[in-house]
C-alpha cells in the first residue's frame, strides 16, 4: 500500500504555494513534465521516494482568497498557469482549497497586516491560536488517513526578532509564553513550527525566518524525533553566487567587491519594502557569499527593490570586481532573470520528498545534507554549491537501499 503524505503549506494562497499545488496536479495529469525536480535526476535514482499522486495538500493563509483564484491571477499576470491548464486541474485546486484554514497573525509586518482577511484579524489569545493550529493539523491527518504530514513555511518574510525575546530561549520558555499570552517579539513562524513539531510532524522553512533554527523548534524536533530544516530557499542570484564564488577562491583571485542589485514585483517584493523583512532577506543573501570568500576585506552589498510591473519575474544584476596577477583589476558581470515561483516550486516538492524519506529512515533534527536547497542551511557551514551537492549525493547513496516504511 502506498503512503499518503500530507503537505500543509503556510502561505497557501501565495505564488509559490499555488505553483506547488498546480504544478503537482499538472505533472500527475501528464500536462507538464518534471523539469526542475532534483529528485528526478540521476543522483536520486533508486531512492524510495513518495511520488506526487500520493500528496494531499492543505495549509494556512492570513489572506482571504483561494488557490484556484491565485492560480488564475498568477496566470494572468505571469503567463505560466494558462486558463487552459487551470481548467484541466480545477478539481485538484478546489480539493486543496477545501483544506486551507485561517493563518496566525502574530507580530506581522504592516504589509502583511494590510493583506490579512477578516478571519485572521479576529482577536485570539496565543494559547487558543496554538491549539487551533494543532487541531487543524490533526484533523487534516485524520480526515485523509495520512501516513504523515509535512509542514512547509512559504509565508512572507518576517522581520528578525529582537535577541532577548524570552519565548525564544527554550521550548519551556515558549510554552510559558503561549500559556500567558506573551507574544511580544515572538515570530508567527516559530509558533507554526512548534505546533507542527510538537505533533511529530516534520517542518521545512523555505523562508529567511528564524523558525527552524530557533531553540523551541530545535528542542521540539529532538523531543519528538522528527526532522526540522531550513533556511531560505536558494533559487536565483544566491545560487549563482555559490557556484561562482568558489571559482575565485580556487584560482586565488581575490574578490575586492561583489555587489548585487535585485528587482522584483509580486507580494514578496511588496513585503520586502519593510525594513525589518528586507534585513532578514539581505542577511541570508550576503552571508552565503561571505561564508565562501572568507575575506574581511571584500566589499559586498545587496539591494532589493520593488518594481510592481515585474510581477513574479525577478531580475538580478551582479558586479564582481576581482584582482589578478600583477595587480590586474578585472570584472565579471551577470544578469539573471527568472520566474521566482517557477524556480522555487519544484524545490519545495523535492524537499518534501526528501524529508519524508529522512523521516521514514528515523532521522531527527536538522538535515545538513539538504544544504544545496538553502541560502544559509542550518547546521552546515559548507556553502560551495558543488560541495553541498556532494553531501547530498553521499546521503542519497546511503539511503538508496532503504526499503522500510518507517513511521
């Protein structure tokens, strides 16, 4: 009997989540191929991975709407999900829509608050909200008789919390804060993460939030014996940085300056206009580069600007100013343009499949071998993309012979 795996998406009406649900349905119906899925490449050949027809989707969102409406809007604005395609997968979109519940609005940026719908705006004590999230997950699992549920954070970027938030010190501090309704400084992503992990459901953070790396989430993952991994999906400019930067190090060509200018539209771009959310995103993009170059003298800068008309088509321009033999000063320029959600969605599917297998193999806590999927992977100092892929391939070799169903 094949396993049924539930995928509960935080930010279920967002572009990435919409492309995950719609893309999965299109693949299952034979309307598109599996381009972009790392789990369909030779490195993953022979792994006992859950296949896409075994997925059941649900999720949370603070906004009013539907996945079907988001798919239609995305297609109109970005041209990928055509009316013909969405019509053919309408049944799957409606099925996922029936499983979306109101999200949790805690310490959200003003941009996110402005988007929120009436259901999420209702005043709710933290303890009641936490219990509601867990009830949503239990009900989803039981209603569909799922073998497991994997929660994936695809919500808007959060601001970095202050360093002295008591609720983030430990799992016990988190539980006390929830019981006393002390939400000040507590990111919603951490509440989502602990709600999932406390039920023994794996948690994946595809955003720059602190959730997967926070002390409460780490302790909950260890206590319940489940995987918990992040941070910040690596899809575009940073992917190129982690490919190119090792080349300069290997050839002993010191990088004097590396500056990147990013422009994008969609709700992600709008949220990143908030200074707190922007700082979280820029931190991850810059840290990935600095971990590779390991130079205190390199000038690096990342800019992200909102250009509404670009919609989901992100564009980056990078200038690399480096020094060569006899002091020759040389430059590398590159321009990257990609559909943000079309780059991210297959990686989300990959992460779910790999995390499900890790869970069945009895792995718990962080999964450093998933490093090539993240900008700043938790518990992994390896940032060179080729080296990260070697870690990933090594794990695949070890897991290839696994034949059990696990949990």
